[in-house]
């Protein structure tokens, strides 16, 4: 994937560059002492993280949560994969945000939306600089 100019907003970690995504995962957390189970929609990054103890060293993949919900995200992983593939074909540049919604829509020529209840992905392209606005490195 060559999505070096597309970023995905995570729930609490800021933005993840889309070309660093190696997988998309939806799973349910266990219910804990009075708190209900939640569904998490995560992206799996290409990098790994390690930690150690007296018993040995453990290496695992890095997950970043895009959204959590009480409802099963259904086909949200495949909807996100499809959106990333569409953006890759057109050399897009912008940010994908994730929210809860009931249906998929198209918001206009500058925005691409894909969704499945209860998750909605929205791509918002970066805006072009205003006419006459310098774009040289020293002005950015």
C-alpha cells in the first residue's frame, strides 16, 4: 500500500499513517467488575513492541484503537480495508475519521464515506493552499 499521505485518527493516540497499517481487527473485551464488555475496532501496525520479565521476553504487535462500541462493528474491518484500497487508487491525501453511525453515505465530491452500523469512516482530504500562498518549505 502506498498511502503515505493518508492518516487514520485513533481514539486516543492521535494519527496513524495508513501505510503503516498491517491489519484491521475487531474484537470484544471481557466484562470486568460491573463494566460491560465493549467492542474495539483496532488497526494493527507493522511495528512490534517487546517487554520482558524474569521468565523471558515477549514481543507482540502494536494495536491502536479507532473506536469502541457496545455493538458489534459487523463488517467495519472490511469497510475500512475497502476505503483504504479506494484511496490508494487515487493517490489521496487527508485524514480518515471514525465515528458511530447507522448508514453509509456520500457527503459530496470532496469527502468519501464508508460505513456499516454502528461504525462510519469519513475521509476528509487536505485542502489546497490559498492562491498566492507560498508553499516553499520555509513558509509551511
